[in-house]
């Protein structure tokens, strides 16, 4: 499901659902992105934070900008990583060859993620990723740069998996944690069932 409408699709989006839940979002939200604080790629499953009133929307925007929201992803990648944990920090910019993609470039903006190997199989690895910055396609492009593309992410160099459709890649927004008005909030959702089918451990 798309987070918000785009020029290439008229399908139902998260933003459309928000307007059903709280029509007043239309009065103060950004056009076509009403209530959307951040976004996920259509191929990425999991949690997304949205707002149903203007004050909370502005507060959440500030929290994301200040990088005080904890964002944890899990992914299945091809192969094995060289280390079991670490930080990957590389500059990313729009690809010159394919404008849909992002690539490592000295002209790009710094992207930073912490990673930890959770499980290793014969040909795949399961990782936990803590997103420290929020660049477009950050994890996908970083994993391609490491030589371990996300399973079925053909755009970023992975092999096509016949059992999955083009809108299914093994990247999942698993946990989000933040504080609003001295109250702590934490949300977590399990990854889709097809994830662990790729691990032979």
C-alpha cells in the first residue's frame, strides 16, 4: 500500500484511510499527505506513525527532525556480512543512471544506520537495523553498497525470488519508540510470514 498518492497510481493509500478515520485532517494537513509524518516504501512492510491532529503532527515532525524517535527494522539479505554488528555511514544521492534509486555518492547526504546480525543461514542473513537518519531508500541502498542486497529487492541488485511478487521485499519496520508530553510510547509488529522461509538455520 502506498503511504500517500503519487502520479503513477490511483490506488487506496494510508493517507486515504486517515481521512476516513478523521476527516478533519484535511483542514490542516499537507495536500495529498494529510496526517503523514514519515513514509515507507510501498515494498516495505510494518509500522508507520501518523497524526490525527495538528499539534501532534507538528510535535512528531520535530521529533523526527531531531532524531529522537527510535526506529528499528528487520531485513533478510543475501549472503553473510563481514562483521556481526556495526555502523554503516555513507553519503547517498539520487542515482544518475536510474532516478528511482539512491546510490553512494560524495555529493550525497550522510546516511547512518546501526546493524546487528540476528541469524545466519547458508545463503541468507537476518539483520536488525536501527535507523539513525531517514534518507529515502536508506537501508536498501546501504545493503546494496555492502554487497548484501535485501531479498527480492531487484532494484538494488538482488536476485528475483519467484515465490514473491515485485511489491514484496524482506524489509520490515518492526519497532517505533518515542515520548510525547512525558509519556512513553512503543509499538512493535512482527514481520510477514514469508520472511523466515528464506533462512536455513
